[in-house]
C-alpha cells in the first residue's frame, strides 16, 4: 500500500473512531470536551502514520532492554524479601513493604542510609501508596544491577 493510501485510510479510521467515542459518551449524557490539539476531523499528520505503520524493529529492541531491566529489579527486590508481581508493561516496579515495616518513607530512608540506594516511598503518590515502594527501570542497566547488589546487604 502506498504511503498516500495509508495516510488516507488512517485519517478515515481516526475520524471515525474519535467520533464514535464522543457519540457514545454524549449518548450517556456526558458533555465532552476535547483537550486534543485539534478536532477529530483534522487529518492525521504523516509522521504519526509512518510511526504507526513503518518499521517497528526498534520497538522490539527497546522492549528487550526494558524486559531485562525489569527482571533485574524484580529479582533483586524479591531476593531481599519484598513481595511484588512481575509486571508485563511498565517503567515502574511497585513492591509491598516487608513485614515489620509499615511506613514507606521510613523504610526508604533506612534503605538509603544502609545502602546508598533510594527507592521511592509509596506515600509520595498519595495515601493508597502507603505500604509500598516504587523503583524505576529507566536508569541504565548497569546502575540497576549495582543498586540490586547493594540491596542484598540489607538485613530484613
């Protein structure tokens, strides 16, 4: 399919889907307000079409990097006794505080003092975050490995 044909098809699908979503909400009595930079009938910029329909190999490579980072952090946190799920798609790993700890900020400060590693306190994200800590996997892989090695010295 030629690029111009793909572009026309993407424009048609975009307009149709956005209009369908808006109509469904309005049928429920919800007044819709678009915070998009244009209206649903605006044409889709060619760069978006190319990004969505072009070569996606870079995505596979990027996803593998983050899968490795996720596994390093999940395995490292589990090894020190934190309870957590292995997420499928995220840049953040949430873990439950170990038994004996009920204050995420105190736990994070203790970890920092003991290891030089900061793990974000769940309370920073509101009351529902209390009892948890959050680690980012956006750091370089070697830094994440070092952080997990340092955490292994904790006596929980």
